[in-house]
């Protein structure tokens, strides 16, 4: 190939790469689907309804989804604690990085206290 052909080829290749990167960084026109987690149902108001009732959080699903990212489920199922002790444990785990908001923490504590209590 001569120098002019190589430069033309390089310019076309650079243009294709630039378009691909631009398209990818803009999402390519696709939107990511938002899916509820941990047993939450999507709350969509119907016509004439001002606000949907917030879904009930599934403490068991939250434990299985979030807590097992750092340790096995057996560690939890072998424990027997009071509600106060579970609350202290959950707060300690959130302090270490467990991704649980306040409502999720309450659901997890309620589930653990009902299921694995002293």
C-alpha cells in the first residue's frame, strides 16, 4: 500500500472508532431497565391514584442478596440474637459497607429477629 492509501485507511478507521465510542458513551439510544430488588414490586400509580402504597420490603430476600456478599448465609442462620442485638449487628455491618438504607435495615432486623431470635 502506498502512503496515501494508508492515511485514508487510518482516517476511516479512526472515524469508525470515534463514532463507536461516542455511541457507546451515549447509551446507543437504549435505556437500562430498572428492576426492583429484594422482593420489591414496582409501584406505579394508576389513573386517579395520587400515590402508590410503598411495597413491603422482603427482609429474607435482602439478607440473601446483601448480607451474603461478604459472608455465608450459615453465619446468619446459626446466630440467635434479640432484636436489639440484631439491630446492633446490622448497624455494624452498614458501618462496614453493607448497602442497606434505613427502610431496608428495618426490614432485615425485623426478619432476623422473627426468624433467628433467642
